[in-house]
């Protein structure tokens, strides 16, 4: 081998070659690290996205199912009571419908003829068995000791707004003088939902088992872990979380045959005007991720550190029970436009 070739083979890498090699290695390692980081971020993010989507859909579905029952065998003007939060504050809603397994009846206070003022002031009610809807074969077997019923006004009888009150039966009802005697204790600790009071007039009311469903967000954001909560006042339930990490709940309402949805219904509900009855509800449920600082998170919605992922689902529910009652009312009063 020539001295020139031998000298060249023993030379090794130059400094420039080393720097170029190190630079290439750093670039390759950075690319690999970035790919691994993206994979790790995706691995952390995707389960939270799936959970957020599932929670939000579950909340929307539950509210929609209860709304679909609104107005069932109950006064159409009382089917929905709203509480608009305004702005980014979540709304609340109360949904009313009768239990189809318990017949409704028209109550009279002791002595009848309006002698007790409001049902809240009485401890005994009488029911004409012929007023049960649907009719019953054995009136004494319809209700029982300890059962909770609701008395609600079928219209605003005294101009003070819609009214309801729960009644706890203190004995098994008995027939006396052709009337069903119902002894009860009005629940003085009951707080009527928003839009209702407890001054139920006997002359325009019904009793039965009513589901009084309420939804709310608690705790309100920016608090940690806000949930969609539900309770049924008719069953005496406490607030129960039904969907986690739900931060907003918004409702809009349409009345009569109008397709206009409003945050607050513009027409005062009137028993004799189905155009004022709420017949449709648009629901928006907004969920968020449990963690912050995820890729695609929203920057500082309620606070600087509030960087959750967010998703909103919206749907509209047609209140078929309300529309059915409107069509029946129109037929009885010979009013066109509700067929």
C-alpha cells in the first residue's frame, strides 16, 4: 500500500464531518421524540374525548326523554317551567307529567264548595269517584296510607301563577257518603320549583301522582367537576348526578305552531289559547374534558387555567302530548289550524 493511501485511512473524521453527523442525529432524534410525544398526547387525549362525548350525549338523551313526556295527562300550561340563566349561566327546567298508572281525580275540601280556601290549609279532601280519569272499579284501592300525591291547579285560578303542593296520605282512603275521603298532611317543607307556588285552589285542581322532573348544573363553572343533576320531586328524590363534567345547559322554547325558539317564551301561557302553550324545546348540553392543557383545549373560558376540551350537542324535542291536547282543544272549540 502506498504511503499516501495509508496516511488517508488513518486520518478519521474531521471536525466538520463530526458536527454534520451530530446535527443529523439531533434532527432525527428530535423528529422521533416529536412523534413519540404526539403519540403520547394522543394516547392521553383520545380517551378523554371519548368520555366527554359519551357524557354529553348521555345528558342530552336523558333530558330529551323526560321532555318527550311533558304534558302527559297534565295541564298543558304547566308542562314546562323554565328558569333562564342568561348569558353563560346554565338554565334550569322543570318538566311535569302524570304517572299513567295512577288515575287523576278532582278534589274537594272538607265540606266541599270551596270551604277551605287552598288545599294547603286542609287536612281532608273528598273525591267524587265519578271524577277519576280513567274510571276505576274500586276507588278505595287507588291510593294508600303513606302515599305521596300532588295537587296541582289546572289553570291559574287566582291570578298568582301556577300552583302545586305534595300531599302525604295519613290513612287508607275510605268511601263515606258516596265520596272518597282522603286524609293527608300537606308538606310544609316543600319548596315549589321555579315558576310555581303552593296556593292550590280546590275549585280548579286535580290530584294524582305527578312526575316533577328538574335538571340543573352543579356546581356551576368554573368550579371543578360540574355535573348535570336530575331529581323527581314527585318521587321525593334528592339531586343526583347523571352526567359528569357538564358545564352548561341551555333551553329555548317554541309556542303553539310557531317555529320560533326563544330563551324565554314571549306569550303568557293561557289555558284557553293553545298558541301560548309550549310545544317544542331546543336543548344544548355542553361537556368538557376532565383534564386541562390537552391539545385543542379552549383557552381561559371562565378562568386563566380553564383550558379544557369542550363539546356541545344540540337537539330539538317536539312535545307531542302538548300538540295532542291542542288538537283536542281545537276540535272541541271548533278552531281551525290544529288538525
